[in-house]
C-alpha cells in the first residue's frame, strides 16, 4: 500500500478516549526549572551547607566579608514558581518527588497554600500514582500544623503576600474540606493501589496519631514505596544543617497529637463510610475479605489498632469482632456462641494465619487484644496445633508473636507441648531457618523466669547435642544452624558461616538466668583464642560476644573468665574494623583489676596499636603513656571513670569545682603563691585572709589524702 494511503488510514483512526481522571502535564519550562531546583538542593546537601558570601561596606568605610544563606532564597524562588502549577507538578513522576522534598522545607502557611490549591481535585490526586504520594506527605506534615493550630499558633502570611491572603483557611479547615471530597469514595480507596496509602494517613491524622519518621511503616507505605523512597534519599528539610537534624533525633518522639473536636465527628464519618464494604452480604464478610487483600489489609490493621485504643477497647460488631467472626462478643457473653460462627472462624482464621498478605493482620489481633480475648484466640488456634504451625513458612512468625504474650501457666503448657514434638520434626525447623518460635520461647522464659531449664534442654536436644561430650559444640552449631549430624559431615577445609537467625538465638539464650545459659558460656570459652578470633571478625557473630558481656544475667565470674582468656591477644583483636569494637566492649565491661591486667599486656604493643588503622582508637582509651609513668594515678582515674559511668561518686573524687585532670597538668606540682592567684583571676587577699586560706589548704590536703586512702582501699577490694 502506498505511503500516502497508509497515512490516510492512520489519520482516519478514532482518537484514544480521554481519561477523565488524568492530570495535566507540567509545562516543559516549569519542569526544567524544578529540575534545576532539585539539583541545587542536592548540591547544597552534598556540601553540608547552603551559605554564600558577599561584601558589605561597614560604617567606617572598610569592606567586610559577610555570609548569606542561599537556602531560604532558593525555597522562596521555588514557591513563587510553584503558583498555578501545583497539580501538574504533583502528577509528574519526576517533579512530584521534588514537590515532596519542598513540602518538608515549607512553613505552615506555605503548606496551607498548597492544600488550598488542591481543593476540588483530591479525588483525582488520591488515585494517581505520583500525586497520591504528594498527598501522603502533605497529610503527614499537616498533623504538625494542626497540632500547633489547636494550641493557638496559626501561621501568618509573609509580609509580601499578606494582601489578599488573610482569608486563607486554616489547615484544620482544609483537611476537613479534603475529607468531604473523599468521603463518598473511601470504600473504593480501600482497594485502590495508590489511594489506600493516603487513606491510612488520613485515619492516623484524624485520630491524632503521629506517623513514623518518613512513613517507615508497613501501615503507611508499601514495601515497594519504601524501596522507592530509599532511592530518593532521606526526606528532610534542606533548610536545616546536619547538626540540627542530629539534635532533632534526641527529642522525645511524639506519638499523640492534639486534634480539634471536629476531628472526632470526621473520624466517625470515615468509620461509617468504610463500614459499607459489608453491604450486600453476611455481616463481616466484606471486612474479612479486605483483611485477606494485599492492598486493603494494612488499612484493616489500622482500623483494628484504632479500635483497641478507643474507650472500651474492642466492641461487639467492630472490625476486630467481625474479623474474628464474633469472638469478641462471645468472650464478653459466652451464651452468644453458635456452632455456625465457630465453624466459620475455624475455616477463615486458619487461612488468615497462613497467608503471607494477611498474617500481619493476625499478628495485630494477637498484640492488640485484651488478655481474655488473647487467651481465647490462643486456646482456639494454637494449643495442640504447634507441631504444624511452628514449622510453617508464614505461621511460625505469628506463633512467635503470640508466645511473647503468654503468661507463666500458658508458657509452661506451650513448652511442654513443644517438648513432646519429635526431635526430627523440630530439627526440620532448624534446617529451614525457622527459629522464631525458639527465640520467642527463650525471651519469654527469661522474662517470666519460668521453664528456663526445660527450653534449654529442648534446644540442645533439637540440635542433637544431648551427650555431654557434644555440649562444647553448642555455640558453633547453633550459630551456623547446623545440627550435629550435618556438622560432622562438613569437610575439614570448610568453615561453617554464621547465620543471623543462629546469632539471635544465641543472644536470646544468653539472657536466661544462671545456670541455664551456662551451656552456651562453656561452649564459647571452650573455643579458645583460635575459635574466638573468627567470631570477632564477623558482624553477625560478634553480636553474640556483645550479648555475653552486656547481658545482666551473665555471672561476673564468666565475664572475668572470658576477658582473661584474651590476655595477650587484645592488640591483635583491635587491629580489625569489627574486632576493635569488640575489644572496646571488653574494656568497658572490665573492672579496674582487669583493666590493669589488659593494659600491662599491651605495654609492648603501644607502637603497634598507634600505627593500626583501628587499634589507635583503643589505645587512646587505654592511655598507655599514663599507665607506664604513674600506674597508681592511672588506676585511680580508671576507678573514677567507672564510678562516673555508673552514676556514682568515688570517695575523694573531685566534685563540681574540681581542678583540671591529672593528665592535663603540664606544670610541675608546687604550692600556689600570690602570682598564681593574680594570674588565676583572684585578687590579692589580706594577711588575715591568707592565714585563713592557708588553714583551709591544709585541711583540704588532709581530706585529699584521706580520699586517696579510700580510693586505694576500694581498688584493693575490687582486686581481691
């Protein structure tokens, strides 16, 4: 066919239908400008500052170099260019991220302006792939603004834009207006892959619950969204320096915000709108279907958690009650139990427990339920079923969460049930790296001081290490998750790699009270230096040594035994990135007597440590020069440091008016004279004053000597 006929045929094709929900494309020039803004922000963040310099003429006619921060000017320019382009920029995949970053730098008034520009378009924005994330960020930050508005702090417009802007609604009014637009569509947003995230943020916003930092929670962002956000870098205000950000981390985390009374009515309206997912079928069927859905499940969990913190907790007919097929009602009124509901519950929750998308909902039910409801759930779905659930690839995580809420009687019953399971079947859990149940049992046993011996014996038996001659292999076998049969089959030239699950299991084991963790301690000490050295070189296995040293249940004699076993090797351990951290932990744990032993073993290794890339940090803590010159003063200083770390005050230790530390005194010791007093900022006292000062000096010296005697007595007692 000739090309002109082809062209005519193509032109005669009907145009593609226009999507009524599509957002307008941003202007190319505007998009290019905001790209430049993003590059400038990235450049300033890379430099760690945003300051430029300019020359200013002083009053005396001399020029003076002044610093000017370019970042507020950059933000002001971006906001001026944003006017009228908010919706196209929010709908573009590239500029929407830039708009989110600008939101973190905006003040309350600028955020109100943006929320006002979106009025009338929230329904389109909330279902858009890119714009929905802009709304997430806007509503997340709006909670801070609303909290301030409820306390009477309402942002004023800039002076340059005060004219015509005084009628701008508050953020409280703007959010309520947005909800009015979205309220009829909430049941649809529950299943929308983009709108569901915004729905969760709105629920948290109206409930006054502060989202986690940057939405780093499965209830606020999906895993895919979190991974995308990580690629965009950390979202924060580029107006703040790194030191301000660090200070912000030290502030108390706010989990509950002030909300106006109107928000309670708005939350009730959202509840009623979402309840319509149950229309057209048996009570609870729509909500149970939503709990099993990948998209709607997280929103269902938010609703269940909000019900749990409401006055009265879970109630009859609530979302939790409908997901549990009426179990909440039955616990409060046993006469309401029916065979039909019991069969439905058994079938539905058995699937909820094993489904990857819905198992987090079951975990929420276990963690947020009251004790009577939890006990009913545990009795109905876990007791006598652990032999199947603990080895399931999904259900074992739910079982671990449930174990963390067991009381002493329930824990004894659970451990007894686990012990009756065949060793080979329990061993399959280890082979498949499903150790969550054992870890949770260890932690709960240590917490309640119940059945610690029994759970230790069960784990030893599971790994096939019951014979006394095999107990020394507990640490390496558990760390690498190799049962004894597989451990013996490893070739001599193959080193078993430590696993994260094995490391966590050993750390939990070491939290048991004495003597129930003794089998692990004996196994670690039996490794000797050659066996411990590889542990200190690995980030995963080194955490086991940290737990040994820091666990409050580790007997002091075992800590001393471990530290003494490394005497002569501390310099070698410190010459490594991870080993140096382990050595510093050893040093922090050691008492003065052990510190003296360690320092004495390092006297000939001073040059080696100083030249080591990692060891010189440890050498600085040990202070070998002071140790070699004045050993007694070094001991007194170490004792004083340990007392300060524990919040104590050693007898004779300097108080708040203490003089400079001993190591900082470069001048020779001699009695202070009048010249010292003059240059020390003191006026020359009278003769009578000098006599009184001399008497006080003699008394202070006597007290100082008495104080040192107390220090030496304390040191001798610790050494003994």
